[in-house]
C-alpha cells in the first residue's frame, strides 16, 4: 500500500478524518523549511503538501501569493525543493509528501525527467493545478513511477465531467469547496456534505475537502463528513508572521486542528 493510501486508511481505522497540511517550500527560506515540516508532523499532520514556488500562482489567494514571493526572494530553486523533500523523507520515512504547484515548475525539463527526480526525492503525490484532465497524458510519467496524480474537483464539476477528473487519479480526490482562489472564504456546511456524498458515490478514493478551513471548529465540521481536510492559508500566514520562529507556532496550531478532528466523529457517536 502506498503511503497516501496508508495514511487515509490509518485515519479511517482510528475513526477520524486525515489532516492534510500545506506550506510553500522555501518560505521563509529553504534552510528554514525543514523545521516547519517537522512541526507539521509533530502537530499531527497525516499528509503534507509542499508547494512549489511560482511567479504566477493563479489559483492562490494573497497569503500563498506572498509565500511564493518570500520563497522566490530567498532564492529557492527546483533543486532546493527536491533537496527539502529528500531530507524530509530521510527524517520521516512513513509520512506522505505531495508536491503541489503549476505545470511550468513540475514538467521541466520534461514530465518524465521531473518525475524521476521527484521519485528519487521520495515524493508520493503530485497536484498540478493548471493541467486539466483533457491534458492528463502529460502527467502519465508520474503514475508510471509510482507517484499518485491527485485531481481536483470543484462545485462546478458536474456528473458529465467527473469521470474525466477521476480517470487516472490516485491518492485522494481533493474537493475545492469554493469557486475562486485559496484564502478565507468557506462554503456552507450543507453544500460540502452534499458534494462529499456525491463524490464518494463516484469513487473509492478518499475525498479531502479544502479551501477556507481555518479554525478547529471548522475542521471538526468537515471532519464529520469527509475522509480528510486540507489546511493551507492559515498555516502559511503563521509562517509569514513569525518567519524562522514559525515552527513552534505551527506545531501548536496544527495540534489544535488535530485534536478537534480526533474528537469530531466521537462526539457524533
């Protein structure tokens, strides 16, 4: 069983949703990223998404845009991101690591070439935000190397389009619960529940809900209905606020989310 599947299966066996967390590689510096990743693990993250810094992160809101600028300003290159991933894998052999970003950074010099480097760095999954299912053949080298290609579904992904989104998908299905960029907006709980039920009826992949989750209370609500939940902007804001001193703050915040998630389904039962 691959690491991502194992992490979701373990969370399910523990009667809870999996916690997926996101940070941008190289924010505030490449040297500081490792300690922040360790803080995510220590806080209780089950899966970690590591953002590839990019000059035009069109799907991201102000917090992650600023994180990209901080990272690029610190001189972060693709080689640095892969070195961060390699070091993370040596410290945390069992924690899934997903690279998330845009095609310009994740298919160069070729998709196969980048996939080789990602596999060698111990990467488990890839989320390429701006390659639609219709162009999924470009990502085939990742799957061929045992790297899960994680797909995005949105509120506008209807029944006619969903099979294309799911074709070749692996790891988990990431449900982007609001239209627009990452940030503070959050969908209504009843719309999330309906969407998760619809998606789970169409796939055996775990369904993780993201966009707009910031508080333990919000995390607990999502955790009662989804297989997982993704928290990114709130963590990135902590890093922006505290810089190299962020690990302790990140650890405490992630612990608060993890505790709320662990209690959510038990409260319902």
